[in-house]
């Protein structure tokens, strides 16, 4: 059972209730004089509390989609090397792929692939979201009218998993509503894993010293992946990121204007925020190597950006206002400020509609 499965949460709650009620009901029978019995009773009390706290933790994790597997939780990450499909093995989406995918309420399908990025060498997962109209092309064998679609790459925060978009952010509903209102510019979604190193936050960068090349994986490799799965779509993509994904969205769009034309950053920030436990030299390197102003200066046409921050989200609002206070002659920025709410997905769900509408 996975960490976000309801069965896991139900089991934890059941064990908590059974042990707590059992301890309360049979306390007199358990009681004996002496230190061994005292330690037994203390152990039972502590175990009840541990189970209760674990149940709360599982509920919070399930609600926010932080960790999908036990290996994610304990920081080892999942090793996909042996099961990943290489670039040369990737085939066009087929009817069989659609049958095996996750069928969503809107009629869309989310197809989970595990791939090895040719440029980054990273082996990990990506979800491809195909709206109902795109499925008809695949099932009938007819050619895609690529001008009918636009591609949006969705980036989570840290720690989090791509599946949180579907379980927490209700992205299927939001995309379906958008597509119904924009039948000539429907969204195809790409949902890659951005957390590639267990509990270590890469900040979507290509860090030195053998760290996974997150930037290359999210940009060059995702483009190559979609070209293989759907055929070459000669268009620039949009990015939509949450929290750390907001930073990634802003950074990738400004650094790769050849791949992206628009970026949405919800509750994001605008400079790399490596863990404070990292060596000072590495932190200083990241701040210099990924300073956005140096990439802004190289833009030959304005990059469109939609920024969202909440007054109750102290870090994001502070960093967003700092970024907005600077001169950005090569950026076309629209800013949406939320009057209340902290740093959590339940605040962000409400701004998905206007954010997607901005596209």
C-alpha cells in the first residue's frame, strides 16, 4: 500500500482506535505492581500516541500529496533505472496505452511513463494528460491537428509528487473546464517528477558533483519525450508551477525562451533556495549561476509571466514583491495577489481557473 492510498490511512486509524480503546477498557486487567508492568503501560501509552500522530501525518500527506511511496518519505527516492524506457524505445501513443492509463472523470486519460532522459541521463516518471478529443485521434488512427492544442508543463513543489495535481489540485476538472471554453486551444498536460534525489531539493537546477540534472530533465528531455509519444509539435510550451515549481517555472521559461513562451508561478520565489545545510560554496554558486537577471538580458522578445502570491504566505509574498520591485524590461508580468491564505494547495486550487484563463 502506498503512502497516499486510502487503505493505508484507514489501517493506521483503525489500529489507533483499536489500541487506544483496548488500553482504556483493559487498563485494570493490565495493571500489576512492579517496574516491568510500569514500563509496559508506558509503552502502550506511547504507542497509542505514535499511532495517532502517524495517522494525522498520513492524512496530511494524503491531502497535500507530499510523498507517494515509502522510499520517497525516507529520502532514498525510487530507483527507476532498471524499468525505464530509453529514448530510442519510446513509441507513439497507442490505443493499448490509453486502455492502461488512468481514466479521469472528464473523459481524459493520464498515461504514466517511466523513461530515461537522453540528455540528462535521469530515469524517472512523467504523466501525460490527453484530453478526450486527443484520444479520439489515437483510437481512430487519424493525424493530430497540432494547431488545435497547446502543451502545458506542470511542476510541483518540494517535497511533492506529480500525482498531487490529480488527487489534490483537481487539475482534471480545471483543464476540462478550460478546454470546454477553448475548443481550438485545448491543453495537453505534461507532469514530470521534479524531485529526483529523494529528500534532497535540487531546485530544478543542473547542480555539479554528480547530482541529477534536473533542469535538463525538465526542459530538453520532456520536449524529446513528447515528440516521441505524440509526434513533433512545432510550438513553444507554457509552464505552471507551485511553490518550488513556481521558481522552476520562472527560471526555465527565462532561461529557455526557445522552448517556452509563457510561465505561471503560484506561491513561488525567484532565486534558488538550496537547503541551508548545503555547503556555502554550492549555495553561492547556485545564486550566481542561476541569477535570473542575466538570462532576462538575453531575451530577444518579452517573456509573458503570471505571478500569484498570498498575503498569508510570508516567504512567497516577500520574494515576489522583491522580484516585482526590480526592473524587468524583457518580461511582460501580470500579478495576482491573494488576500489571505498560507502556503498550501487548498489556497492554490482557487487560483487555477484564472491562471489557466490567462493562457
